[in-house]
């Protein structure tokens, strides 16, 4: 608890407040936008550099590192998605690396960047984009739109409509409303679960780190170390889950039944 | 908490990043990886081929070596035979030469013996005549008895 705050509640609240511009629904979380874009630029910068220098000969350390990730994502996509992969594979790579970098911000000491921000006159600063529902929903709604596009692409308008109306109970007219309802719920559950899973995990993680920071300084390192090590697993796993589920959803959407 | 306009900004950023990755990151990397995989496969195939060629060369070398060995053995045997022949021939020639020299020596000895005998006979005759002359110096008419003495010398 380095940042001055009169009470525990105020400290926690301070850490959970975004740096915003604008009011209500029109507000922009500047910190989320800034850090996610910065991390995204880091991603395309490093990967773009590796891609520009890519050689089929002996790869350097950067290319090796990048290739391991690309290979990993490519294998996951190959296993999950049967259709053309020109778009889906780069999508999966972007989701995986970008989300991972978002999550990685959770391992930065909770007070470090907010304190630096305060020195520069920023009253609030939240550095973990995946602990912002706007960011996670932005990803999952984009994926949702892609699910709709791939459904139409894979099954055609007629096929998609037929599936919505006749699946899973059958084509008997009285069953159509039930089918439709179920399919809508199923369809909407996908972006919801994607976004909320990522958000929930990282929000909880961040909160625990904030609570650990409230302990006396000599007692912080045991729970802090334990939680951070556990979190290395969580942030990787959550990035992987988001990517894999995206691929699976797109695969389900694209497949003809 | 909650969702606000940040979402739209994030979606736009996300789409831009995906498009960038799709255009500039994914294709070159996967192409390089696929090409490397192909090159490795080619290299392995070439190594396999090379190994096979090596094996074949080894067999060929072994065959050539065997042939050379057989040839060398034949050559040695032939040389041995030739050597024996030459030695035998030389032996024959030497024996012949030896016997020829021996023959010549014998002939010479014979000749010299004859010559010596002749000389001796003549000297004996002279001696006999000289002796007889001394004994019979008065009575004997040298001319009258010469025929008889010559006959005697011829009988010696």
C-alpha cells in the first residue's frame, strides 16, 4: 500500500477505477485503450520484425521464439478448424498473444504503474486490459460477429436459417420456437462466456494482488510469490482457452451438419 | 465497471491487429517454416541417398580389391614359375658349359700327353743311341746301324 489512501476501501477502489474520458456509456477507458494498443503494437512489432527477417535457413533466436508460438497456434488451429485457415490462424495468433500480453500486465506490481501515473498527473490507472469488460467483450463480440459470418459462409443463408429453426428438436412446426430460443441462447452464450471467463479470471487475479498489497510489507512476499507463480499458469491458460474456444466456435459455425 | 465506448475502440484495434497479422506476420513465417521443413526433408533424403551410395561404393571397392588380390597372386605365381624356369635354364646352360670346358681340358691334356710321350720317345731314342754310341763307339758303324736304331725308336 504505497499509494496514499485513507482507508483500505479507498485504496482498493482507487485501484479499480479506470482513467476515463467522457461520461457513462460514452466514456472511454483511456488506460485500457493505451495499454492494450501498446501491447498490441509490441506484438505486431516483434512478430512483424521476425516475419520480415524470416528465413528458411537457420533461424535466429527471435525467429525461433516466434516460430515456436506460430507453430503452437498453427497446430491448435489445424486440429480445431477444418476450413480454410488463411484468416482463422492469424486471428487465433493475434488473440493468443494479445490476450497473453494483456494478462501478463497482471504480474506487474500493482502499485508500480499507478504510482508512476500519479507522478505524471494521472489520478487513476488500470494496467490490465483483460480486467476491463469493455476489452474482453470487444474481443468476444468480434468473435461473435465472425461466428455469424462463418455460419453463413459455411452453411449458406438457407443452411444457417434451417439450423436455427429445425435444430436440435426437429422440423415439426410447433417445435420451431423452442429450437429458435435454444439456438439463440446457445449463440449468445458463446461471446458472453468467452468475455466473462477471461474478465473474471483476471479481475479476480488483480483483486487478490491488491489485497496482498494491503498486507504489511514483510508478509507480502509469501502470498505474493505464490499467487504470482500460480498466475503465470492462469494467464497463459486463459489466453490459450480464449484462442481455442474461438477456433472451436468458428469450426462449429463453419461446419455443415 | 461495466461496458462503455472503450469496447468499440478495442474492436477496431483488434480488427486492425488481426488484419496486420494476416497480411504481414502469418504468411512469411509459415512460408519460411514450410520451406525449412521441405529443405530438411530434402537434406535427409540426400543423406540417405549418400549413405546408400557410400555403401555401394564400399561393395565396389571390396570387389576391386579382391580382383586386385587375385591378380597379384596370379602374377606372383607366374613370376615364381618364370624364376624357376630361368634358374633351370641357367643350370642347364652352366652344366653344358661345364662339360664343354671339361671336354676341352681333357682334349688338351690328351694332346699334351701325346706330345710329351712323343718328345720323351724321341729323347729316349737319342739317349739310347748316345748310350749305345758310348758303349759301342768303335765297332758300331753309326750309319750301318741307323736303320735298326730307328726301328727301335719307332717301337718305343
